[in-house]
C-alpha cells in the first residue's frame, strides 16, 4: 500500500493535508524539524474528531483547558517558532458543531476526524524564538 503524502512544497512554504486520525500539531512539528523551518505563519481548516482549546490563566501561568468533539474548524491561524530548541506552535481557531454552536480559543491540540484538515505554512526567512516574558508571565514571540 502506498503511503499518502501529507505535504507538498509550494513557492512560499508548504501545503499540508492531514487525514482521519492524524495529530495536526505532531505533523506540523515534524515538518518544522525535517525541513528546518526557521519560522512561519499558518492557516488552516477542516474536520476534527477532537479539539483541545485553552484560555490562558495568568494567575496560574497555564491554560484552562476544554476538549470538544466532532467540530468543523472554520479557521485556524497562528505562528511557528522555536523554544528551547523545539518547535513552538502558537495557534488560535474557531469551530462549529452539528448544531452550529461555535467554540474557539488558543489551540492546544487537534486530531483529524472523518474528512481532512488542510494547513498552509508560509515560511519566513528569520529563525524566531519564543521566550517567557516575566512582565506578563507568558511566552512571547521574539522579533530578533
């Protein structure tokens, strides 16, 4: 059986298509490492079996998490950078369920449902890092 490609190169980066059961963030992290992407912007949409969203709790310094099932993500947007030598994805999304109820926020994880999930990766030339900003207590993209 032939393995299905999950990405192709395009003039400004990559087009990725994930399939049922794929972990979207694991796939993005893999291409960042394999292609040594210095930094990028991402945009995506598609069906997910599971989406974990978070709302940052500044007092705790961590996310309040909630998992939703069977959503159609109508828009995902974010940036790719590096933190401590590892890929760092910062993404937000909105999605709706079968009853057209919408949820959204900071994305902590996505697993593709029946259908597919498409991500455009626009690569930037500079390697960017995320670092903890002690003044606000959160990781911030550094433009240096």
